């Protein structure tokens, strides 16, 4: 779901148990919301556990926005198993960060997503700039959008947790060489392409063009039996995923024939058994 529809907060809670977190996160997040948590759906994903505490990214989406999102997908025959914010899955695509903090900038067609990872790979900040990325609205609009992205990046880099470590900017999504150069000049930080940092084990044979769909690829990896990792999921409560029904239309005729053959086989076996029991009765008599 679009990140600008989601309110988010990084929370430190004195629990490790999943059930305890499910009960505590909505109340802890409600303190930072201008409305009740019951007005929407709260999802969370734990990023780190230290001792008896857990660091979780908690997110809130209004029920009306989530329902509209599901209705849009349902209109084209899609019933998603999971509804999440794809930008939060991006770190799973990359190799271990080493001793550097990373600012992941995903340039999309309708928005730009910014995820700040500390030196341990924990997502500390997540921001969305609506309208980011390639635009067909004219050069003036594109410059305004780029300026908004630069302001958001500057605000993100002011995070106090970055004071003691080096930072590098990782460009994800659709590539824009001119804007990348502008970023490099503005912040004087190392710039790297996400494609260069992708683990070959996780996405063998991937190309630079695949980075335009980095969020989608990261979400797919979360369902992989070998690389599976936990993602935030808004399909809870009344919106829970109930399973997907298959379209049996093309199989209708084969199924009818199979049922008919099954009934004939059952009838044949029944008649054979009846004849055998009759013969046995006669022998016994």
C-alpha cells in the first residue's frame, strides 16, 4: 500500500514474546497518533531484540484506505495474501552493511521512499515523498519534486544515531543519473547503486533494470522458503486473508467425466461385492 497513507513509528518495547507484542504495539503507537488505533489497522515488524526488549517498526493505516486498496485490486481479480509497505523489505535484497549506515532511496514512478539503516542493518527511519521519481508533468514539476526529496534526505541525515558512523546513499528503483549527481554534490557522501550490492545468492541473474521493481522483488523474497523473512502485514482482523479460490471453469468438463467414471467404478465394485456375498451365502447354506 502507498507509504504516504501509513503512519509509522519506531518503538522500543519491554517484550520479546510475539503475543505480548501484538497486544502492546497498538496501545504504544496510539500515543503518537491524533486518533484512536481502533480507527484503523496496526501492523508491525520486529527489527531487533536485545535482552528482554524488542525494537519494532509499527505502522497504522486507516480502514477506509485499506478497504479502497483491496477494492481496487479486487476489481481486477486480485486478492493479495499480504498488504505491506514494500520499502521496508528493501534491506533484505542487500548484502550485510559492514560498519556503515545506509540511506536507501527508492525512486518510484509516483513516490520516493527513504529508509535509513544503522550500521547493524536496523531500519531507523522510513519516509515517503509523494510524487517522487520519473514524471511526465514537466521539468518545473520534476525540479520541485527533486527539491522535496532533497529536503527529506537532509532531514533524515540529521538523525542523531548517525553521529558516530559513516553514511552511504544507495540508489534503488528507476535510475536517474542527473538526480544522482545532484545528490552527490548536495551531501558529499558516497553514492552506490543498489544493483551493485544485491546478494547474487538471493537474486541470481538479476539486471540493473530489475531495480525498478526492487520493492516487488523484496516482497517476493519474503515468501521464499529459503530466504523467507517477516514483513509487516495489514491483513488482520476483518481484513484477514481467507484463502484464494481457484478458477475451475476450464476443468469443469474433465471433472464431470472423472466423477462419472468414479461413480461407474463404485457401482461396478458394489455389484461385484454383492455377487460375491450372495455366492458365499449359498455356499454357507
